[in-house]
C-alpha cells in the first residue's frame, strides 16, 4: 500500500488507534500524521487517542497535538485511518471512523479480519509501525517520523527479542536509526525505565503470583484497591504479563487488573507452547499467538478456572507457535 494513493485527494484526515494506547499505537498514529501533514500540506490531519504514559508523551514527536477528547468540528472526515487494531477497539473514535468517506485499516493483529474499505492487515509484521513504514515514501521521511516508528517497533518486539522480529523488521529499524535520533535513550526511556509506582506494582504482582499446571503457567492479579493505593493507572500495568512469563519453566502467563468490580483487563503471554490469541478470543479479545488480551466480566477465580483447561489442552497437544 502507498498511503498517498489512498488519501491524496482528501482535505480532512482523521487517525486513531486502540483504547489504552501503547507505543506501537501512538507511534504509528503520530508517524502517519506527521508524514501526511508534510506530504499534503493543504490537508487537515487530526489524531484522536486515549491518554498514554509519560514516557510516550515525552518521546513521541507531536504527541502534544493529539486530541484526547473525541470532539471535532469536522462533520465527517474524507478519510479515517484505524491503526494497530480493528474497529471494535477504537473506543470513542469508532463513530468518527464509521462516518468517514473512506475507512482505512492498517494492523498486524492476526485476529483482525479487516475493518475498512481498504485494509492492510499483515499478521507476520512485527508492528503497525513496521507496516506504516512500508506505506511511506522514504524521501519524505524525517527524524521525527523515524523515531516514532522506531518506538512502535521496539515496543511490540520487546526490543527486537520476540519471535515477531524478522529480517524486514531489522532492515527497517536499521534505516530508521540512520536518521540520527538517540535510539539508546529512546529504548531506555520507553521500554526499560519505570516509574517508582510501576516498579512497586510490578513487585507486588510478582510477589503474589501463583504457578499452576505443574509450574508451566503463572497468574497474578492487581485489584482496584491496590491500584488506588499506589495511584496506578492502566498504563502502569504494561509489561507485567511479559515479566511473569520470563519465570523459568513457565510457558504461559496471565496477568489481570480490575477495571471495575467483576471486570478485569487480562493480558496473556506465551513462550510458544500456547497460542494465547485463541484464549483471548474465548472472551471476545484477540491479539497475537504469543501476546494477546481481552476484557473479562467474571471473578478472578472463574477466569483462571475457565482458561486453565484450554491452556492444558494446548500444552498436552504440543502446540508450537
Ligand atoms: P496487552 O495484553 O493489552 O498488552 O495486549 C497484548 C496484545 O494483544 C497486543 O498486541 C494488543 O494489541 C492485543 N490485544 C489486547 N487486547 C485485545 C483485544 N481486546 N482485542 C484484540 N487484540 C487485543
Ligand atoms: Mn498496540
Ligand atoms: Mn501493535
């Protein structure tokens, strides 16, 4: 896909991504916005996203331009881009997307069947940022666009560690580095650095974790009272599920935090012996084979009891993803 072929005659372009936006979501939305503003100087480009971490606010170029209220004087956008998710995860931006003249969906989630009039969904891509890069004319790229894309790729590959990292990922990352931003500082600040609150809540989650299925699965939960005590928000929970799955002998981790009474945001991670996207689908969620998520309306114990047999079945079947 060449994005300019799709939107060259548009005067108003809206962009959004999934609720509780992560580095790939914010990075892809803002890289695309900066690029379109440059390529189409007469067009109006608006980005709508929920709130995100301070590290992303600081490191994503143009983050201050993002609208966090989903209000606009544009009746319907000539084109609206849904990035890093299917339309069901757009949250309050869904209405703007549905009303748009042309709906464009760019995503890498295997559970996305395509939400737009035009779909560029490639499950083998490491990240939406990797896909966005392939839609751009390199001659119009600059250091800010490059850094935003790099942030998304780093976020979704665990700094080029996860199995979604491919030759294309590394080649694109190499080209992005040549734009000359401080990639070492970006990785530290966006991926490794945690606030004191994040460290404390991670510590709690590790301390209270429980292993089951002969130590091959691990689960932990943070309730609303604990979140309130630490003044933690949903973006403070990022990374805990991945940290749990790094436990020796563990193939699958389940991390959940309470959004409302009896409603949990569930994150699932796997080292390859379990396809966690299938587990997330059971609850109407989705994602990738080794990283997926969903929202569950059930008690903590019911969620574990429901998921455990499916995990066990996959472990016994010798799945490899
Ligand atoms: P999380 O556990 O929220 O960090 O998400 C892990 C992966 O699954 C990310 O790639 C998410 O974008 C994806 N994901 C999380 N929740 C959902 C959902 N409800 N539907 C589809 N994909 C999801
Ligand atoms: Mn994402
Ligand atoms: Mn992504």
